[in-house]
C-alpha cells in the first residue's frame, strides 16, 4: 500500500528467482504486510524506496516518510500539532481521514502518525470533524477501541480549540463566495449539525 495514496492495496510481484517485489506502479514509501483474506497476518513494515520520489507535499505525509526514527517521531508530532490551528492543512486532514477510513484490517498502530495521534488530542478532534460524512466519522470515532484514548476523556480545551479551528477554516473557505455574514451562518449551522450527530 502506498503511503501517499492509502486507499488502495497492491499485490507484490514475484520474479523468476522467487523474490517478491513492490510493483513499479507503486512509487514512494510503501507499507508492506501479508494478508489472509480480510485478516492482516504479519507486522506491517514501512519500506522506503531509494531513488523513488515520494509524492509527499503535505507536512504530515512528509514527516511520515522520514527514515530516521527519532527524527520521524518529532516531525510527525510537530505536523499533528499544526493541524489544530485554523491554518492546518486541509490536504493533511484529508489524507489523515483517508488513512483512518481505509485501514481495512490494518491496526492503527501500523503507521506512526496514527500511533501518535492520541498525543495530539486537538488534531484527533479535527480529524473527526473533517470526516466527510457520518459513516467516515463513525470510523474515526471507533479509533478509541484500538488506540489508548477515549473521546469523552479528551481535555475540553482541545475540543474547544479544534471546534474553533474547524469553524474558522470553514468560514474562510466560504467567505469569498458567500460573503462574511452568510459564511459565519453556514459555518455555525455545520457545527450545529455535527453536534447533534456526535
């Protein structure tokens, strides 16, 4: 599975000598694992591919493909912290939610970014709010079953920070199109709907 495009899985190719290879159609860093039907039966391994450029334009994704462990952990934590701000990258949020909703049997701890997500509660809440529909939000919500956190135990200031950031980002997006007053109304209505759903 390509880290930069986590929705799809690709089968490894076996050469004449019996050696398995990542397909050439999968550029960049990949997550490699064995699957038996719906079950993942091996520990997933992140495989950097030297000489192959990663399509890693987002801050979170760029951090995830750093090879050195300590440097990668530090960069991921910094990138997740930045998601809590209204200026947090929509590209990073979209990628993060896409990874979560397409785990397809992979444990969330297979990727450092998900393993570290509970350490940045505001980023966790922003991912929940950014999910495109109720089905995706339910998958994000279910992370509490596999990672060490509970939604209802997240600090209130982190919920507040994430909600305010989500509101501000949505308002900024709509303001040039709808005007300031209507953009505020639409952003408020969206949060009201999310509140009722959650």
